[in-house]
C-alpha cells in the first residue's frame, strides 16, 4: 500500500476539517471495503480519517415514534445484537447478519456499505425500501437526502469534498420488510441479484409497497411500485410485483450471471420478499 | 511527512507497544514487528480468516485492521489461547480429531471458535458452521474442524 497518514478525530468538526484540507482523504469505518481497495491500488488517499471515535457516528438509537438513528460507523454485529432494534427492524438485523461472515460483521458498517456505493451492496435496497435518509455534514453545513438518491455510479456517491455521512435515519415501520439475495454459496459471496421490499397493509389490501434492487444496474435502483397500492394480497399481486421488478432491472451479463437470468431472479426474489414482508406486516399488527 | 506512529495496546493480556507505518496492517505488525507469527496470512483481503484475532472481544480479520487502530485496544492472538503450558481444550480437540493437515488455517479457526464458545458454550452444529463461514480450509473438508469444536464445547463445560 502507498504511504498515507492516519488521524482519528474525536468530533465531526475535526473530521470535516481534515477531509476538507486533504482532498484525497478517505474516511475509514470498518475498512472492509476501503483497505481491500487501497491494497489493490484502486484508491490512493494521502490521509485516512478514522471516524470510529466520533460519538454521533456510533449512535444506535431506536425511539418508537421517531424511528432509528443508525450512526454511520456502527458495525453490523451491534445491530443484530441489539434486541430493541432487531425487534423493530428484523429485516435490517437480518441484512447486518448476511454481510460477510462473523469477522467482517465485527467491523463492517451499514454506513460504509452505503458510502462504498457498490451496485451489489446488500443493505442499500432494504434501506431504500424502508424509506431511509442519509444525514450528511460538510464544510457548508448539514443536509439530509434520501438513500434512494445517494449512489450515483459504481463506487460513487453524492458526497462532496469534505462531506461525511453522519447517520442513516430509518422512519418507524408500520408494516413489514425483507431483503433477499441470490448468491451461489450460502454466505461470503457477492449478490447476483437482490431485492429489498417493504409493505404496509390496510383492510387486507396493500396500502403501499416499496421495491429496490441490487446488482442489476450501475447503482442500486428503485422500482416504481405505485401501481400495487390498493391491490389485494394474492398470488396475482405477488406476480405483478415480480414483473415490475424484472421490467425495471437493467442488468448486464458477467461471470456471475447473464442479464436474462438476473431479470428472472429479480422477479422471483421480489415475489418472495413481498410475500415475506406481507407475512411480517400481518404479524406486527 | 512520513513518520512512524507509536502504538500502545494490550496483547494477550500484556501491555505492548510498537512503532509502525500507518499503512501497515495489524497482521503485519503482529508478525513482522512483534514476532507473533502464530497469526497467519492467507488471502490478505478478508476472505480466508487465517489472520483472525480478537479485538476488544470481537473476532476480526487482522489483515483488514490497521496497526494504528490497535491503539488502546485489547488484542488476543493464537499465542494467548493456551493456559500456560496447558493447551486449551480447543487446541487439544483439534489434535485429537485431526482437524488440521497443513495447519495454516488452524490459528484462525481456533481463535474464532474460542470466541464462539466463550459466549455460547453449547452451539449447534449449524451455529458453528455459520460462525466459522469466514474461515476457509483447503485441506480438511471442515467436518473434522466442526467435530473438534463440538468436542471442545463438551469439555469446556465439564
Ligand atoms: C470477506 C468480505 C465479505 C463481504 N461480504 C459482503 C456482503 O455479503 N454484502 C455486502 O454488501 N458487502 C460485503 N462486503 C463488503 C463490505 O464488507 C461492506 O460493503 C461493508 O458494509 C463496508 O463497511 P465498512 O464499515 O467496512 O466500510 P469502509 O471500508 O470503512 O468504507 C467503505 C467506503 O465508504 C467510505 N466511507 C465509510 N464511512 C463513511 C462516512 N461516514 N462518510 C463518508 N464516507 C464513508 C470509505 O471512505 C470507503 O470508500 C464484504 C467484504 C469482505 C472483505
Ligand atoms: S489473510 Fe486476512 S482474511 Fe485472509
Ligand atoms: S489445514 Fe490446511 S488449510 Fe486448513
């Protein structure tokens, strides 16, 4: 690895200042993407800003009426080990539990998964489906944007020079949600396709549904699922959701799978994730 | 300016300090600076688990931790697993069950398995397999490793 300097600021102001003074600086959360990329020469920062010592970035706080504040550096294991968070957002706890293996989950953060902006990132479709927003701080102050608009190209996000992600805010859920992916092994692999779905029910019908997909476009993508609102909960609706997802996908053919296969997977995963989210929504009532 | 960093940490229960470059991984610091060569390098990218150590009670792949991040942390390596001159039940079970051939994966498996047994003395076979999914072995086919962990689990609680 090329030489770099290391700083571990204790507050957001210092972190933003360091990031602003060093245009090539990179924030370090769990390092499970960044250190791999640096070793491969794909990123060559002259400064690493370790953000794990900043209190706001380590917050994990659930408030029933308000939702979840997930600090950008919180490692995955803290999410699934927190019983209140796991109860309120079982789908999020499950995603935290499928990113890498035990060792990776001891370090890797959902914030890092989001900022890394990989098309295959497992947490992003679920965050989009849950209606999550990203709280960002930088040299010109704070801003909040939808996670759905955070990734702009493979490995590229909306953050401007000097900006860092502080936390991910997830609103309270009134229904159910689920993320499903297809990988050739049971764990420790990159998704060929993934589908994150959330749903709320009203009088036994779908009130609203959100669908987002991984690994089938240059960024995680949102599927327009507005036509599902008001639809009855039955197999036809599940099938229609799958068709919407397959139509929205813009997959490529690569060593992990062909474009056709991926489109097919989108339909199957979306159908199953929606069925599972509906079951969760019924249970949570 | 290219300056080494002074790191103060705790390794296997003893205070330790070393000078390293910020770009050196904890794995490199353990092996090349502190001569703790029990921790192995396999892939150097987080996939194989040969470099597993515990850091503040959690298992991590030390190839994906910077040495400078060890400042103020508590690290346990394979060298800290035996109880004095007495092998840990996991180490004995790995020998008795022939859960190793070349042995390069073994330190990582033992450190990872110990962390599981410390928090869950009676894991199911499925739990053991998921917990160890971040540890690869090219030689044994895993069955003997899982059996050794199960055997040690019985002995730890005796
Ligand atoms: C063996 C292995 C298995 C893996 N399995 C999976 C998997 O199953 N699914 C999956 O989705 N991913 C997987 N990954 C990739 C990686 O673990 C995840 O993307 C992880 O969530 C990254 O989080 P991190 O905290 O380690 O991020 P880091 O590596 O610390 O950071 C990632 C990127 O985001 C930037 N960044 C981090 N935090 C901030 C912030 N607060 N503000 C601005 N920028 C920031 C960094 O500069 C860097 O560019 C795997 C990786 C390995 C090594
Ligand atoms: S050497 Fe660290 S995981 Fe393989
Ligand atoms: S014993 Fe050789 S890799 Fe496991």
